[in-house]
């Protein structure tokens, strides 16, 4: 019996199946969905987004999800029609911050600064989507990405590292002319509560909460321009080997236990997802 039949909708077990098991997501329909015109199709269930298929299936939920338009809303859940909920699952968080944003804002007009941040948001969003992540949020000068098993696989940190590499490259780190925007990135893997949150009884957002999220945010705040601080937990999930990189023990603000990280840059972060992988 499939998980979607065994678990009552909205329970923690149901949410865990939704967030971690691709078989839950309309697998019997996939082979048929992929035959219906027209591409692009949902990367999970295969539902068409264009043509006659998109016209028919879109209104009933098989339409691009705002937080990752390569996936349809039906594959995660029509969240606005269900109570808020979620489950504790393994995941990876990426926080990417603009370094020196206060100085940049002071030296620019508000319109110029907004254009710079919007460009960063666009690049960040595309890098997240290309690496099978979810755009968690944009906060001020920061892009936050969430990588969960159902979309990014059990080695979700590999895609998080790929996202960081793309962001560094696309902001000009490692180029002869240097970066057009200085950024620092923090990556951490662990258990987090992932699901929907509600205000006044109405579902308002899909996000992750917990120590894993907070630790990733703190790593980003500690990262210097062009640095990626990757926790050893994230490296382990990626199946990589960071032994050749600088090792740091960080006492993060508001967290009792220190966190061991490796320091990567544009030349080394991509390799972390492959070195030593089975």
C-alpha cells in the first residue's frame, strides 16, 4: 500500500512521506503524464505545464509551484487547503549573504541598490531551482535555499554545494575582473521541521525551522567575501571529503555547542560534492 493511502492526510507521518518519498507523488500517473503535451513537465510527477495538458491539469493543482516552478503544486500539497503542519526530516540549508551591503547602499541611490539586490535574487533563485532546491525566502540582502530529500535526493547537500558554486561563479568570484558583488555563504545539514506555518489559522508559508536552520544562517554571517563555510555534517551528507580544506571550530552566537566547518571557495566548493562519493 502506498504511503498516500496508508497515512491520514495532514498527520506527521503523511507529511514525512510527502517530504521524503518520491513514490508518494503520483508515481502511477507519471508514465501517462509524460505523454501528454506539452513540455515543460513537472520533474517529479511529469504533469505538463503547457499545451492542452497544462490547460486541463493546471486548474486542479498540477501547475508550477511558486517556490520551484519546475515542480507542480500538487506534488508538495495544495497547502492553502490543508491545516498547517510538517515533519522533522533531514535536509540542507544554504544562506547566501551580500557582504558590505550597508556600504553599497550608502554609495548607491535606493533605485540602484534595489536593482543590484534584485539581480542577486534572480541569480540565486535560478541557481536554487537548477540544483533541485526550494527558494525558502529572500530577506534583505540574503537568499535562503532549502534542499529536501523528495526533490534533491538523500544526498541533498550535493545540490546545495552545487548551488553555492553557481552563486560564486555567477557573481564573478574567481574571474579576472573580480566579483561584481561580494557574497558569503553558509551550508549546514541536519534535522529540521519542514512544512507549512500559519498566522491566524491561514497557511502563509512553506519553510524549515530549528537549530539546523539557525546554524546555517550563523555560518553565512561568519563567512567572508568569497567564502563558503560548509559544516562537516553537510560534507558527510554529500559523500565528500573536505580534509584538504581549512578546518574551523566556530562558536556561533546563540548556540552552546561549537560547529566544525570547512572553508571553501569558488575553486573548491564544487569538488566537495564529488570527492570520495560512492
